[in-house]
């Protein structure tokens, strides 16, 4: 199988994440895209909702999309979640599958600051989302060539739709009482209101 993995805090998951997953499915003929909430990432200080709520929102968001799957490997792991460890785990335990790690343009330029980035490239192909508001294709291609030369990396550009909102901006909308239902699937909006996440009221 050809499997795309999209990790993130999903705090909360929103329509932009789903659009990116669909783009990866179609552009690279993937069999599945796994949405993998980070349980204990190195930057956990930025997380607002507990892992149980983030997993539930992700589950609700991908309901009804046959090729989308909730992956709980990092959510269930009590140690700090590092991308290289997770990707090596899947590479070793699912030897017949080919993995594609879906990242944003910002991550492409920051990946060398991650823990053991050199162990990521041998076990997956990176799909780097190109969005005009973040980076131009020319800048991305230059960075890709640099990483390919240095690490023997396999990196492809993923043409991504414009993200309607970031998770941070979405949390601020919810806290300030602004409407947010257009940015998340209906079931996710209902869950946020029901649980009072991010200071939500029953809007």
C-alpha cells in the first residue's frame, strides 16, 4: 500500500487539514492517508486540548472518507513523539508498504532542526505542501535539492489549496465568540461546543 501520514497536534483539526489529505490522495495515488494526532510532541507547550479530545475531533472529521484513517500510534505513546522514531516504526513493521510523510512548507525549511532528521529520509518520501502564502515553488525546489544532495532524501512537492485558517487562528476565533463552523466539519463544531473546548459557548 501507498500510505500518507499527516502528523499534527490537530488542536483542532480543520478543513485545511482535510483538503491537504485529499490533495495527497489524488496527486500521489495514495491508498490511505493516516491522520496521526501527536500525543506528547517536543513542543507540547502549545497544545490546548487534551489528547483524548484531539483524537475524537480527528475521528469525527474523517468519518465518511473511506481512505482517511485515524492513527493512534503517537497518541498512545507515553514518551516524547519524535517523527524519526514513528516513521522508523512503521517502516520496520509494515515492510510491504511505502510511506509518504506529509509536511507543510515551513517544516521543509525547519526539518534539519528536528531530532535526527537524517533518519527520516531513508524510511519515507516527503510530500511538502506548496502554498503561495508561505513559500514560492522556486524557494522550495532549492531547499529540496539541498536536502536531496545532503541526505539522499526523496521529496516531492504537494500542490496544496490555500489554508482557510490556522489552528491557532481558529482557537482565537472560538475564544472571542466568533463563528467558526465554516472552518471545521459540522460534527467537529458540535463537539467543540458540547465540550466547551477553547472557551466555546453554544453558539
